[in-house]
C-alpha cells in the first residue's frame, strides 16, 4: 500500500470519528431535548450551540470541510471496494458492505437535511428558534418521516460501525477478544443513539411544536 493512500485512509477514519462522530453525538443529544424537555428545551439547546464563540469557523473547519473530505473520499472507497458477501457470508463482510451502503445514504441524507434546516437559516428563511417548527413540518409528513428515519439510522450505523473499524485500524483493539468486546460496545452505541433520534422525531410531531409552527406561519403571513 502506498504511503499517501495509507495516510488518506487513516485521516478518513479519524475524521469520521473526530469531529464528525462527536458532532453526531451532540446532535442526537440536542434533538433529544425535544422529547425530554419540549420545544423550550430544544430551543435552549440550539441556542447554546449557536451562541458558542466563533461558531461559523467551528462549523466550517469542524464540520463542513471534514464532512466534504470524508464524504468524497468515502464515495471513492465505496466505488473501488468489492463486496464479499456473495462468497463469504460472515458478519464482518456484511458490516463492510453495509458501511459502504449507509455511507452513500448518509451523504444524500445530510445534503437534504442541511438544505432543509441550516441553509434556510443562512438564507434568512428560518430563525434558529424556528427550527423546531421546521422539524415539525418535516416529521409530520409521513413520507419525510420515513425518509428521515432511514437517514438517521443509516448515519448512526455508519458512525457506530466506523467507530469499530477506527479502533481496529488505529491499533486500539488489536486482539480478537478486544474486537468482539468493541463490537458489542459499538452496537450499544448504535441502539442508544438511534433511540435518541427516533424519540426526537416523534416529539417533533407533538402538539407543542405544531402550535409553534402555526404561530410562525401566522407571523410570516402578517409580515
């Protein structure tokens, strides 16, 4: 393996966990506030994040640029990789294939989600306080709800399984026993984070967010 290819794979793996994986965890916890504390709790969580110093620089260098590199190089790896599921029906081979499939799904979902939320804030069409209303509109649409459910599950699986691969490739889990234990831990991460996102999606459909959406639409019509 050529040195630059090896280094690129290492950076790709690292970026998938730090900072993108950490951002996904924070995103899950923030969205879960919609279920645990309602619209007020969700708005406080969003307000806290957007009130951080140099938030624009953090987003560009901590999220967008790493995301572009991870996504583009990941698509290249998916294009060049070969699936062995037809020849070797083992769990890790299926995990390898699912990592590529969920990577593509996550890439498409992230573009769509950013367009519906963050980009609309940048364009001035939605305020940070109005993101709960936006999510109410999205989650109340049955088609959007199913697509978001698929998207978040793909993203969480991609992170969880990628975390397992990261620990192997970086020499953290060397032996078979350590890798089996980390597989169980990463599965736990998948279950917990999936639950946080699903509870949040269900909460966004609630009456509290519907009322906020109705008020936002009323003020928009008045304006």
